[in-house]
């Protein structure tokens, strides 16, 4: 079997098999591992947080109706925190991608395009 790291350069006219060969390269495998190491835990955390909000709204009505300040209750704060958590995750992903994903993806693309550009 040929060494996958010795794959020929790929350009826009390459056949689909050459793109399939890229998937076994160590650099691409590492890129996927890094992506998954962020995306899967963050998705699970967000879904758990959202599920807590939904279940509390359905089954802990007294707790969610508890007034904190004036007409602001726990349910309103939880609902607003859903937006905060969504934007926070987007921000964290942007930082993570620029530090851990983009450099590796750029290096891989540069190698695959044969150093052109």
C-alpha cells in the first residue's frame, strides 16, 4: 500500500479518488480529531443545558416562576442565558478554529495544492 503522506498534489481538476485518498492522510485525520474534540463535547453540553431549561419549564414551574427582581423571574433569566450560551459557544468555536483548526487546514491545503498560490 502506498504511503498516504506521499499523495500527489490536488488541484481543481483532480478526480474524486484523489480526494478520497486525502481522508487517510495523518494531517486530515488530526484535523478531524481536533474538530470532533471541540464539537461533540460542546454539543452535548449545550443540549444538556437546553434540556434542563425545557424540563424545568415543564416540571419545575414553581422554581421557574420564582421572582428575582421585579417581574424578572428564573424562567426569563434561563431563557436569556440560552442566547448567551449560544453566542458564547460561537465565540469559543471561532477562537478554537483560528488557533487549532485553521493553521492545520491551511497547511494541508497548501500541501495538497502543490505549494501553489
